[in-house]
């Protein structure tokens, strides 16, 4: 059993437990449940933003502790002030050190799209995402059969939640793409081996259907890489560890985005 299989098996157990503790009827009474979602796709395409989905992640199975005592309030506000387009909040506890309260804290202090970054396997988690203030959810092709993924995507749309479909191969892209997906993310990190190769994003760029917002995920540590990916057709970039390894992730994000914008201006001037 690889780490992804282990996480998914654990997630089914968690969902069963949470259904008993927090029934759907209770989740639907949340203040956020009737609040309209903020469009992730729209913010990724805004010219005044960087296209970066800045992530808050305390630890990971491959790296161990990254920033276990991060301030979600300070970091999330700082990310948005730095020019990020959206936030990604890990809510998995066992493997990533996150919790639902982290997303609720980010929601309290920010008006922007928030992606619930977790391993979604059940409609209950989609309802839960809406109840804690998320605007979009992640559906991982490697973790779900294509028919099941489509069911979850369709259900998400009924709640107004956008779907970020995460793929790691052409086969996953072709099998999992459906009409409810508005954003496709190419994860440069193989979730089964943890090997990272940004070249994968360049390889798959031309295969993502026209009109679908494209983002690249993982292994993005240099602003120049983002400039190159934009030229290849990418609209957004999910960045976590490059920021989170700093004691002040929001400052790392601000410096990164400043350099990115300088490179973009330079490129436009040359053109």
C-alpha cells in the first residue's frame, strides 16, 4: 500500500466518524452554508492578481514538519496583501497537520476564494467544505474512479462549489475530465512516489481542453518557472512549501510575487 492508498483508507474511516459527530443537518445550519461562493476561476484570471494559490500547510508525509506553529490569521492575510489570487488550506489532520478550523479562520479574515485542500471521497466532505466557508474543493484523479469523481463534482456544483481536478498524467486527465470541472491542476509531484518534475506541466499543457483554467502545482520555487508556465498557457500556480518553509510565509510570498512581477514587466518590455 502506497501513501496515497493509506491516506484514502484513513479518510473513509474519518468520514464515517464525522457523520456521527456532525450530521449533515447540523452542517447545513452553518452561517457559511447559504453564503455565495467566491469564484476561484474568476480570481485566477484577474489581471491585477498573481495567479498564485498560496497554501497553508503545517507538515506533509514526505517532508515531515514544515511550519507546525504557523499563524493562519497572519499568514492568510499576508498572502492576500502580497497579491495572491486565492488561498489553499490543508484540512487533513493526520498527514498534513491541518484542521477545519484553519479554513474557518482564513475565511473570517479574507474575502477571496479559498480551496479546501483535502482528500475528498464522499459527498459529506463536500457539504462540510461548504459549511466551513470553502469556495472550491480538490478532487484527485489518482484517488477516485472517474465515475465517482464526476458524481462528487456534480454534487459540488449544486452547492455552488467549484472543482479543482488534480491530475498527474495524460491518462488521468483524459479519464477524469468532465463538464463540472472548471479548473484543472497538474500536480508535478507524484502522490505515490513523491517524485517532483515540473516538466510534467509543460507536457500536459496542450492536452487540457480549451476554455478550462489551467494551474500547475508543486515544485514551483522560482518566479521564472511561473513566467515560462504562463507562456505555456497556465493561468494559476499552487505554491505551498516554497513559502511555508520560511518562518514568515507571507513575507516569502511577497518577495516571490515582487520578483515575478518584475520578470513579467521585463518580458513585456522586451516583447
